[in-house]
């Protein structure tokens, strides 16, 4: 397949030093591929540099006046792409030899194909990647050694695949658009990737990891390790806090992957949590893990303050999910009751995992009541609640 039929979308925020290495590797190993470059409100000269490139294969350049995050910019870039096939690539990635050829050979309609990351030893080991140190930052990269290693290891993994998923990936543009793109609920980042990977699976798309398509990935330089390697910056902490809570609200459970990073989807349940003698900490801890929350013992001023604070970090309706138990009786499929004065770490763990507990016991579990430590669980229905395949809040305009 012709490289000219593929566009890579590369957003960046104050990532110019890495972007220059990234761009050079793409020109070396995929010189005909199309590029859409997006500047996420950088102050390090990113926009000026990409604007100065005399490269006819850069089909679009986009600049945001303020930082939007890569969730929005991925979809903006894909919207700007003019080719049949699109993919995302990170500024802190170095493309290896034969990368494009080796992902393309697996691509079909309604499939998503990702490459394999070679990374320095910054994150835990995983079977979906290779840990090799070819440099920890932009200025100490041994790109030649990475390329030589890639060619060597490609022979070992020739044509092999697994079914995990991670960036960088490619997909037919019409398939990406048909799914509605990323969910703006997770803007600016993170966890948008786990959300869209799971929605692809629910829609029936096949996820394929090409085990002989290599990139060297410095990891997290575009949004997390901005000032110091291994140190989360404040913007990332704030964004991660909001996105993690929104992920649980949407999916009803936390992210699960197998050893190759294939998403494991836990069926969602319609859960109400009843908190007696509620306090503010219990409200913070438990609200994301349910469809509706019923409380007693907490004053209206505290509830209003919580709703205002959480509404500032989500697009979801928090106000109408929280009710005083004296005003309404829960009618949800699953009702969890807890006294906040008795809430323990084990209780919280059980509440977080109630969907998995039900799923693992669904052959033997019956409608009715049972207890787990200090929580009482009432099963009214063993129904699964479908998570929308299209995003709740699309970034595609």
C-alpha cells in the first residue's frame, strides 16, 4: 500500500526538542507519508518551527491559542487528514526501520493496528513492549543503536502479532469517524485511550499489535514528565484526577488489561450506593462508583459544595445523581448500603469491585441480599448496562 495514502497525526505541547527527533525519524523511514502537526499552545517555538518546514507532505498545521490536550487534538488532526488511513504518533517517539510496512500488512477495514514500543526502564515491564535503554532524553538518544537493534529483532518477531493495543496505531479514517472519535469526557487527558480501545472492541473491531513494527518511546514527555523525568507535573495530576473519576463514572469499574495490554471489559451494572451517616470524605470516595448515590446525615451546604466542585471537572450530571435517602427509595438493579462510620479499606475495595464480584459469581448469584464485611448488597436484577459505543461527548465537530 502506498505511503501517500496514510497520515500520521502528531500533537505537541512544549515538546519541540523531541518533535525534531521524531520528525527526522519519520522522514528517514517513511519519507512519503503525510503528516498533520498540531501545536497545543506551546511556548517553546513549536509552531514557528513546524511552520518553517518546507515539506509538501505536511498537509496541515494547526495551532491552538490555549492548551487543549491531545484528546481534542488527535481528533482535530484526523479531521484535517485527507488520506484513507490515519494514525496517531507521539512527539516523544522515534520511528524505527520498516515501521509503516509492518503495521500496514495487518490493516483491514474495522481493524486497528498498533506498533510495538521499545522503552527505557522507566515503567513496569510488560509483554506488550521491550525494555532497552537507547537514551533517557532527547539529548542522549542513541538512535543508530536503536535502529540496528530494531532490524535485528524484526527477524525474531517477523509477522508475529498479539491482540493488545497502545499508541502508536493506525486505522481507516472512515472507521474512526464511524465510532465518533475520542470522548471529550477525558479531555485534556488521560484514559481516553482505554475508553476508545474498549469501545472499538464493543463495536466488533479487531485490535492487532504488530510485533515487528518498532518505535523508541521515551514515554510521557508530552503531558506528564514536562519538567523532570519521572516527576508528574501539576497539570497532569489535576487532569489525571478528573479523568480517572470520569472513567469510573462512565464504565462502572477501573481499567483492566491482560498481560499483552488487551482491554478486559467488565460488564457495567446499575448501582445505587446508600451512605448512612454520610460525611464529605465518604461522598468523595464513593460517588463515582455508582449510578445514583443516596445519603443521610450530611448537610445540604456540603452536598452543594461537592456538586459544584465535581461539576467543574466533568461533563456529566452530578447534581441529579445525588439524593437524600428520605426523599426517594433506590430502585436500581444493585443497591449497596454502608454506614460511613464503619467504612473500611476492605469495604471500599469491595465497592470498587462490585461489578467484577457479580460477574465472577453470576452463575451462582441470585436476586436478594448478601453481605461483604460492612456493606449490604441487594441484587434486584442481574442486568448488564450497555456503555455507549459512540462517545458520550464527541470531540469530532
